[in-house]
C-alpha cells in the first residue's frame, strides 16, 4: 500500500451558521420580555439605533375562514391594544410598596403600652421573620443577646403573634394554624386537636384513624377538616418585595363574522429605527476616517431590523396555521383540541421543525377561551375504537377534570371506572394512563376524594 500526500478538489454543500443567521435564530425564540431586554442592549451598544416606546408599530393580521388573509402594512390602520400614543409598558407594572416589615412596624408604633426597649426587641423579632412569616429564632439565644429572661422574649413573641396578619411570628405551619384557630370566633376544639397532633394524617385524609383516636364520627372529622381548610397556611403571602410580572400575550386571536382575526402583538416591544444623521454622514463624508466604523454599525442595525421583521412574519404564519389546524378548539374550547405535532405545521409551511419549535417556545396566545402557551396546541393523541380518528391528551385531561367535578363525592370514580367510561365513549385508554393524567392535573385518588 502506497502512503503519501495528494492534492485534489472536492465540492460540498453545507449550511454555514453566519452571525446574521444566528441572530435571527435567537430573536425568533425570545419571549416578549427577553426581546425587550435584547433590544435595549442593542440600542445601548449601537449608536446608530434609536429606541422609542411611542406609537407601537403596525401589527400583522390574518383572517382565516377559507384561508382568507390580509397583512396590515405600515400605511394601514394599526390595531392597538391601548389608546395612548405615549404608551410605555413599564407603566403597567404595579409594585407592592407595603412590605410585611413596614406593615408590622406601623402596628408596633401604635402600641403605646410598650417601652422603648420592648419595642427594640420586637423590631429585632420582626427583622428575623422568614419569607413565610415564621420566626425561626432560638429563644434562649435571643434572651442572652438582650440580657433579659426567656419569659420576656416569649411575651414579646406573643405580642408579635397578635398583630395582623394573624399567624405571623409562628414557629412553623402547625403553630401558624393553631394561632389562627385560637383567634377564630368559632373556635373548634376538634380542629385544634387535629392540627396539633394529626396534621400529617389530615393531609392524607386518614379520617377513620383520627375518628377512632378521638372517639368521634368520621363526619365530625370531615367537618373539622373543612373548617381547617378555611385557614390560611401562608398569611403573609400577599406581602412581597418583588415586582409583579405579568404575562404579555405574543399573539391575539379574536372571533369575528368572517372567521378569526389574528394580531401579532408588538405594542410592548420598543420601536427601533436608524438615526438619519448617520445615514447622511456616511453618504456625504466618503473620506471621513469614521466612515467604516459607522458603516459597520449601520449594517448591524439593518440586519437587526430585518431579523425583527422575519420574527413577526414567522410568528404570524405559524399562528395562522395553528388556527386553521385547530379550528375546533377556537370554536368550542379545550374539548375541540385535536392531536397535532411540530411536523404537521412544518410540512404545512415548508419550514424546518426547529424553526417551528423556536417560534412557539416561550410564547403565549390570547384566545376567546383564555390565555395559553403556543406549545399547548401540540399534543399527542389516543386512537379511538373502531375509528381512524384520534383524541388529544389535552381533551382527555379536560374530560377527566369534568367527570371528577360532577362525580358522586360519596362514591367517587376510581381510575378503572374512568377507564370504562372512556372506553364506552369509544376512546381506548389504560388505567395507568388515566392515573398519570389525573396526577398531572393535581387531582388525588378516589380514596382521598371521598366524602362521608
């Protein structure tokens, strides 16, 4: 065998991941919040870009009934979701300025019966509350820290627990519920005993065991359980230092006389444009040493604007195809949802599956039946008996939810019974699948749903 070097030509075809293509891919998969952050960074880094939240850009719309489409251009009347031309999405965020600490400190300032030192101890206790409002603090260490008897620290803790909201300053969940029970006008002695000694049994609905231990009927235990469920396990949950984050729909679908109007929502994203000064500067000053620098940023800006336009168009086309494929859902609701895969839409639009995946990831759609993730429309299906038709898993889960909501609570449906009901309706499904879907919905088994 002869070994040596050889020079020859070879022609190959391959896809090169250019910076332009990589940027388009990233823009497509961004959610609305991520896109806003990305555009703000680009405007900060690129001096030729101008950013503004005024006058939202024109939306893209399509009416689908008999595949009738209309794309609204910049010269047409734009559909806006607000009437304010000076729209800024930041103004729509609400901030809860009252924290738990400030709420408690305000009440503390009104306690005239306490001296300055006692208020200082209470301030220390308030500052050591965790996110659940519980006081995870060693009483003996605190007494040593302030050089006072343990009894005085315990008295201060009782005063803290008397403040609003009731349950704050508790040691744990059990203590929190006991405090609320003591303060409740309709004090239930059995409920108090159950919370104190049998909280784990209550969570597992071991009513018979509790009834035997306290020599009461199962119905009395169930009534006590219902009473306990009216209590708040997290009484400080409405106090938060974090800003509330709202879901911004990326697409709106509205039903009208001709079909469905689809509007790609770009009113929340900032409006980008190229500063005309830099365009003219490059055209006039052809020998300026800064020409290449400005020209490079101009090219980046044009690529960014093109990428944004492609994102809107792709999202618009994908949503339009989903509306056409899932027409029954938009007419009837979740029960009309049929099995659909990414491949179905990719073949319909002649796009790669990865493109469809990126276009639908982290995106939300506002429909006549509520707000959904775009990914929720891609579901698997189960074969119907003696029929080529299939039924989506989302539809089956919705039926399970309805069946359990309407069941006889004294004799709730078992998973096997639910399986038989589906088979009688023509859907072949196993008991284990029913159990899995029920658990996905957060619904307990029949033994824990039963009422006495």
